[in-house]
């Protein structure tokens, strides 16, 4: 198939991306630009690529105020991202398939990749979005090309490659809640064949919750992140070697609130009342990746990706989520007298992880054939510590739970994917992957006055495949049908004892879609409809204090529709809009005599939508003015199978806006006013049940924020 688009300035989000050629240089367009993605592990035109894909350019990330992965949740149809839980995890749900924050023995169903490197621990995915070229969100099972734990989908983070020309950018942001953010990048040639790029990011957020017990601000955040990339390219550009190093350091004031003491309601949304000092989370991440890309001939290419990632996380939190007086006052009306001992509880969690990965890819492209063959190897060594202390502020604290778990995960896979174009209109693609997973866990648990020591080992293997057929219906219009499978590894619960391994999850997905560029490439309209069978769900059950049980306990069906539209309304004004519908329910799920069949899956709102307008105009006497406004809305969602209002949120809306000026008298500068959550809509983004569902803790979204941003590029 041949490309159908000109490369010009473009705006869009669900079906493409929006950007400008340079920060202070306006470029106007009469047609939408071709968007190139790596969804098939090779560069393809988004409009000619089978599957529902959302791509964000760097400019889109800036305009939407996306500084971390979790911020994507309000901009993509049928994607939900929760607020931070005790270990700092922000659970990602895609098309109704959600992670569960189940400890180091369980994996997430959304695979996240940084420049082709799989990021295993969800806590290691939470770094600053610095030097990003684009982010691709691939929805639906990616069982062949992305394989490991991509039952819901995959997220590709693609960073900028260094260039020979010396250039750089410096950004500074100030805002309410004592917000300060500074980041910069510089790149250039170190020799005729070697170029480099260095980036540094710093953020300080003063905290948006007031601790009424101590008078201090909570949920503050301080982030450091740095990245250095060196790249060697042969004179003929047939051989490229890239070395990338990154490191991050984060400190966050914890902010989960006990809502049971307030009658299981989240009241006084900006207040919290904790009586334990030193409650904060620290997270250190680091990584190195060595990538080789070589053109063996005009048709054959080879790629190797070798990587190491490291994570260290420590968090101390007030486990009762309130203060002693408030806790005792809630007995017995809201809190059972039998758990009065929980009134003054402190906890510590530590999670460390070292992962090693190696991937080889061999690709062939000639005429009407594109083929890729790959080998993947992965090893993670992780440790999870949990200590819970009762009456922690007293002279005689009581050790309630002490868990020390070490888990080693090993994964191997081989995969192949073939695309064959026949005639001028049709493409047939088929893929197959074989995956082998093995996990070994040493689990030491002290709870209820009893000590247990266990050595556990189990393994699983599974072939997954995909098949698709696409057709060029007419010029600028492509239709497709596809079938794909997903496989998510089994494992062990790292926070329970005397529990066996749980089995893998499986997803079978059928999808039909239409991708179109209409009205002389001024309107892009993409539609996808899908149905999925979701088998052997790994369900999390709350146990005693500090205990978390995971079992395969459910079957589910998921149906949905996604509509993405991007339009150039005028030379200066662009519109993007998307809509998601999701019917994601349990077919068969019972627990302790209660039947949850027919209830909605976790973080699976029935309706969601997003819309944005981008206006840019060059005023001769002033410079370039840009105005951007976006609105997102989501219906209610639930965090537990009970589907009760306590374990969910009522839905939300979010209105953001930016107004920028690139003065003609100051080349390279842009000044911008910004605001997020203008309507100050507050909602619960995570609910954590403890003590066998007798206490509930909640995390709320951030309030209205606003400020000023300055950018200088050269």
C-alpha cells in the first residue's frame, strides 16, 4: 500500500497527533499530516495500520499538560487511570481490563515500553515525560509483537533521537500550590558520526491536602529526572548504535484517607487528618539500554535491544488513614468495635526490582511482503517488604504483620509476523508467538502471631496469535477485521501465605474498523468495534491485616465502540474529538456466596469522551498567538465487583485551557498561561479496602491548578 498523505502541520489526538514544527515558528496547513507509528515494530502509516491506536506528539503532551504516564487517562477513549494507592501504583485500565496492584508476583495487563524496552514493575513506569517524541497507545491484545502481559494493550514511549545540529530547549513553569517545574535539553554532534542529547527535569509541588491534625501540607511531590543519549551512525546510515541512560528520584507525601470513619463518604475533600509523622514515598529508578540497528541489505534489517532497569521504592504511611480521636469517635456507628486496635497503625512497604531484557529482531521488506521474526528474554529479581505496627505511637507498639517476599521471574518468547499485500487493495497479516514464563517465590509471612516460610515455583507456556485482513475501500478509506489473542502470566501473591499459584489470564478479541481521510484530507474519521472473551481473571480478595489473596475466579465479556475524529476547520482552527462505549461485565463470578455475574468490571466506565480545539494565528505586529482548550468526561466507574458507590466514583469532567504568545520581538520564546481542571471537579480515583473489607481508604484527584509557562528554544 502506498502512502496517501502529505507531510504538513497536523492536529489530532485519537487518530493522529498534533504538533507544530518549532515552538515559536507557526506552520499552517490545508491537510492533515501522515502519522508514522511503530505499532507493528516497524514504521507504518497510522491510517494504513490495522488496530485502534492513539498517538501523542510531544506538542500534544505539552498542550494537554501530560507530565507522567497516568495523565493519559482522560484523553483516550476506553482508557482509565486510577489515583495512587499505598505503593504509589496508578492502576491502568484499557477496554475494561485493569491491573490490580497485586504485589511483585503479579503482572499488569497493559505492557509499557520505553524505546522498545519492556518496563515490568508498574512503579518503574512513573517517570517524568521528558524528551518524548511521541507516545503510542495500542488498544486490545497485542499477543504477537508485544506478547508479555499485553492482554489489554500496550503503550509505546518513543524518545527523541539526538541530531548533529546543535539545538536546545529550556522550559520553566510556576503555578499555585507552590508549583515549580524546570526542564531543559541540549543536543548536537560530538563528531561526524556521533551525536548526543542530554536532558534534565525538576518539579516541586507544594501539596494540595491540608493535614488538619498537624497543620502541614500533604501530597507534596518533588521529582528529579535526567536522561543522556549517545548515538553512533555510520557514514551511510546503515548501522546505528544508541546508548541511553536515565535516572529519576521522586519524593511524595502520601495522601490516602480513611473514609469509613466519615460514614464511608469522602468529605472535606481538601483535608486529611493523619497523626503519624514521616509518611511519605520515595522512589528511585534508573536504566540503561543499548540498541543496534543495522541494514544487512536493501531488504533485510536487524535490531538488538539490550537493557537493564532498577527500581527502589520505600513508603511509610498512616495505615488507619486518620487520627486516634477520629477513629474512636466512629466506633461503633461506622467502625466495628472488634477492630478498635487498628486506631493507631503505621506501615512500611519496600519494593525493589532489577530487570534484565534482551530482544533480537530480524525484518524483511520487499515489494508486497513485510516479515519480522523476534526472540525475547527477560529476567526480574524483585523483593517486597511489608511491616504493619499497631499502636505505633504508643510506648508499647505491637507488630501485626511482617512480610518478606523475594520473587524471580523469567520469560522467553519467539514470535513471527507476516504481512502480504495482494492486488492493489488488500493486505493479509498473520502472527504467532510462543511464550514461556517461570516464577519462583520465597515468601516469609508473620501474621496473627504465626510465622510461615514457603518456597514456591511454577511455570506456564502458551502460544498466542493474530490474524487480520484490510482493504482499501476507496482512496483515503481503509477497512479491516482482526482476531487477536492475549496471554498474561500466572504468578503468586506476595502478600499472603499458604496460597498456591494462580493461573494465567487469556483474552480472545475480534475487532472491525474503518480508517478514513475525507474532504481532501481535512477530516480524519476512525471507527473501531470490538468484542472480547476474558477468561480466568486474576481476582484480588482482601484477607486479614496485611493479607492479599489472588485467585482465578471469573469469566467476563467485553464489547465496545471507539470513534475518533480530527478536523481542520479553518487554516487556523483544528478540532479533535473521541468517544468510547464499553459494555464490560462479569459472566461468571461468585465470592463468599455472593453472585457478581452481570456487574461491571473494575475501571470500566460505560461512556467516555474527549474534545479539544486548537487555534493558532500569526498577528503581524505581535507574533503568534495560540489558544487551546480541552474537555473530557467519563461516566461512573467502580473499583470492586460489588459495583456499590463506595467502591467507585460518580464520574467526572475535566476542563483544561492554555493561551500562549510567541512574540515576534523575542525569537525563540513562548509565554503561556495554563489551567487544569478549571471546573474544580473532585472525584475518588482509587479505593483500597483493608481488614477483610471493614475499612476503606480513598485517594482523590487534584483540584484546580493554574500557572505560567515559559519556553525558549534555539
